[in-house]
């Protein structure tokens, strides 16, 4: 089985061909192709982490849709003063389907 660790949206994600992952919002149209830089590639028993070899590896994916993440509730409270502040936040994410891991020999 071939899989790769890629940099995606400030994090590192483990991906294989056919996987769907949620990354921080990418400014790309639905259906467009994007590529991710590989940090590590595992092909069966062979593990590749050499930056010179990985510069030729290309992990490509297709943008499926833009979605919102789960709502996070933020509540600030100060004791004995009656001060309360409630706030919510939903992150904007992009759903990507991995289509290929190219460049391995």
C-alpha cells in the first residue's frame, strides 16, 4: 500500500489515493486540481524521507466542495461582576479527494 504524509493547511495529513480530507480553506474552484508537498512517502516496505527525492514526488487532489467546520462556542465569564460574553466560530474548510501520488520509482 502506498501512502504519503503531506503538508496541508498548516498541518500534516496522512493520505492515500482515493482518500477524502478536510483542509483549511484553499482558494480554488470546485473541480480544480491542486498539489500538496510530500514530507514522507511509504511504498510497501520502502520509506522515503529524503528531501531531494521528495522534491520530485507530486501528490495531487481534486477540490470537491467548500464546507464549514463544527461550531465552537466561546464563553467569557468574570466572577461577581455579571460580565458574560458569548461568541461562536465556524472555520471554513475545503474538502479534497486525493487522485494520485506520482514521482516514485
